[in-house]
């Protein structure tokens, strides 16, 4: 009987020892949280390409038609048409009208240059208030009375009259209207030519841009 008790005591002692040993085991390593890859925030940068809002109530991005009596749907896209037997492309929008038809400001700005050009004839360069756009009026037959460099003009103000000066060709009366995107520090003759057609008509076209 004593032997049985000794065996039972020994078994209990072994069980207790084993339990204590388990308590002293080192902790299992914790699983570290998965490393989160840094996210890159995509920021859409929108360049300033919209035209000033017209005083006549036109939507932002739409210029006023600069020739009196001409409707938007009558304007043709002449950008890229061959000139000088294909030597160069046309960078502007030609708006035919009778000789002497009033030419008005397509957008507000400051008259930066009145210039007599071999190709453009009697011309006007108007710079937008933020100096990020230049509006070019060419082949004029004359300037509006009192028009001068440095003059502030508003949309619809008289600038001059349709003519055929420069290389327009005798009797080919029309306004050559050009649009140039510039930086504020650039001169009146610098910048990148942009197709003015969609800004005059609201119709989208492909490939409206370029230089030279």
C-alpha cells in the first residue's frame, strides 16, 4: 500500500513540475503588423487654359466673335491650312467680312502693340489681364479712333476695321484672328500659337496647338 502512495505522490510531483516548466517557457514572438506601402496621392494639376469670361455673358472659355455681324456657326476652322504653296501652315482663324466691317475685342485686355507687318498688314496685339494670352488681329484697314498702345479694352470694344492689308491678297477682305498662350514675362511676339476656332465657336477640334 505504501508503494502505491509513493507512486501516486511521484506522479503528482512530476505533473506539477511539468506545469511549472510550461509557465517558464519564453513567449512566442508576436506577428508584426504588415508593413503598409506608402500611398502616392495623385494630384490633378489643371493649367490655366480658360479664357476670361465675356462681359456679354458668354460662358467661361468662350471668346466673343471679333467681327460685327458674324455668327459663331459661320466661322470656319482654317487652322493648319497650307500657305505659300505649302511652305507653312496657317496658324489662325480667318473670318471673312465686307471691307470696313467693325472689328471688336474678343476678350478684355491691354493693347500691347500696334504693328505694321509685311504678312499681317495693319495689326493689333492685345494682352489678357494676367498676361497669359495674346489676341492677334491682322489684315485691318484701319484702327478705331484713338486706339493706342497701353489702352485697356473690354470685350466688344472697337479695335479697327476689316481689310486686306499685308499678304491677305487684294480684295480678300477678312480678319485673321490669332490666339497665343504666353507666360507673363514674354513679349508680344512670343508664345505658343493655339487654334482659336474652338474658343470662338465652342466646337472641339483635335490638335489645337503648336508653335511658330
